């Protein structure tokens, strides 16, 4: 069978089960209020731009100045052609922000997770990993060639059982989890996992990708909100920070080991200085009074949407979910794509998330709320979502937002 024929069969299969994906061009600097290719204005509830900083003038100004001063690209790995002042300035600022000795930038959050796990863990080690962890953490565990124990999502008792099952000969033990989970929008039991790490002499690795900038004092994340100091914290700069890239924060020794051992840092071109400069500008906003105002605006939007949607529409944890990721789980893949299409007909962007990103029969709309959404955007979403769930067109704006 030729490769082209095999590819054709694969695509036919994906289409038949409702999992054929494609990208779409959306225009405009405001990623929460983009335009489609026909110029139609949309409201996006699929973005991770939780504070609306990706179009903030301070970030665009910082990025523009960095391009002028340092060029548009990095040319090579930082170990090969050197780094620019924005790279080190951002690392120093992130370490100070999180109260760690040091931080190391990676071009993406995916590379930060894979690079960290493969640099620190190996065949002699054991990793206890949450069942709902992001693909980058899963791949890092696999590529490390460590023995991996998957524990039930968000269940510290299950994590303890996994640690107890670790070989007594294991050189190192790790517990790996997200803090705010990207698909269910729920929080990890970090306090319990931290206690387990202490009891079992394990290293706790926390991916704070969706929590940084939003949760905790001055947006320092869920660990800081709970007064915890994990040895390794991983974050991204393409979500609440409105830029792109990833980083690892911890000790000076950790940074040096990763710089020398993390293949996803060593063997790839560094992110441009412009992205680092934009992220640094975002960090200044996040930890300033403006950041507090943005988090307050996000909280108001969340309160508005939750007051208007019935609990059964708000994912698997409606009673405890208080954060900006709202899964609307519908089950079959085609049901999710049809729901997304109905919302899109109303000018609302909410992406259908299907396996393998989420478990089988849990296809959903992953709705994300931002500080930059207007109250009218929230009301428009509620009208459209309730109408789409009922299989009808949304009522006019004059009817007002329905209430649960």
C-alpha cells in the first residue's frame, strides 16, 4: 500500500468518527474579538488569553522595541549563538516573582515539560503521574523511560498507592501534576500531594500553566495560594502572559542541570527576544495593581456566567469549579462538533475538544473566560449556549439573558 493511500484511509477514518481536525484563519490583534476570513466579527471563548494581555499596548510596544534592538529571530540555540538581555531579564524576573533561586526559558511550555522530565528522570526512577495530565507531561514521562504509575485524577489516596508500588530500588521518585487542569478546569490537591512528596522522599513537579497570572497572590499560581513551595514549577507564557514560551523555576542547580541536560533546550533555536520582552512586560502588569484589576474583572465575568448557566452545563465539578475553564461535556464526538457549529452560527467561537485530548465519550466544549470579555459577551454566550444545548437558535439580545 502506498503512503498516499494509507494517509487517505487514515483521514477517512478520522472523518467517519468525527475527529478530523482543521485550522481556521482568524484575524485581528484582539484574539478574544477576532474576525473570520469574511470579515465577520466574532467573540472567542476558546482562547487561553485569560487576562486579555495578548493585545495590550505595553506588550506590543515591548516586542516592537526588542525586534528593533535584537532582530526578529534568535538564529540558534542560546548555547550556540548566545542569548539577548530580554532572555535573562525575564528569567530573573520570573524567579523573583515565584520566590525561587532561578528560572530557565524554553521556546514552548511543551518543551519545558518534556525537557524537565527527560533531564531529571531515567530508567532507574519512578514517576507518579495524574491521569489527566497534559500530553506534554505524558510524553515527558514516556521519553524519560522511567517506570510510571498513573494515579486516579485528583486522588491523593491513589497517588499514595502508586508511590507504595514503586520499586524499592528506585533511585528517585517524582510526583507530577498540573495545578489547574486544562480540560476539566478543576484544581489538583496540591497540599496532599506535597505531604506525600515529603513522606515518600519524592520531588513534586507542578505545571502551573493555567494558574499563573490568575490564581494566588499577585497571580503567582495555585502553589502560592496554598503557601506551598514545590521544588519544580513549570509555567507557560502563552496563556495569561499573552506572549509565548515556557519556563522552569527552581534552584540554581536545577537550572544548570536543565541547561546542560534538557534536549528540548539544547537542540532548538531559542524563542525570539521579542517574545521574552513581551512576557516581561506582561509580568510587570500581572504583579502590579493593574493585574489585580484584571483578575477582579475575570472574577466578575465568571460570577456572571455561573449565575446564568445551570449547574448541569458546567462540567464534572460544578460545585467546586471556580476558575476560568468551563467544560461543557456532551459525550459523543459528533455532539460536541454540532454544538460548536451551532454556537459558531451565532458568531461565538468555542472549540469542540475530542479524544484523544480527553477520555472517550467525554467530548466537550472547552469554554474559557477572560478579563477582556465584556458583560455583553458573557450574556451573548449564555444565550447562545442554552439555545444550542436545546437545539434551537439563540433568542435576540432584546430578550435578555436567560437565568437558570
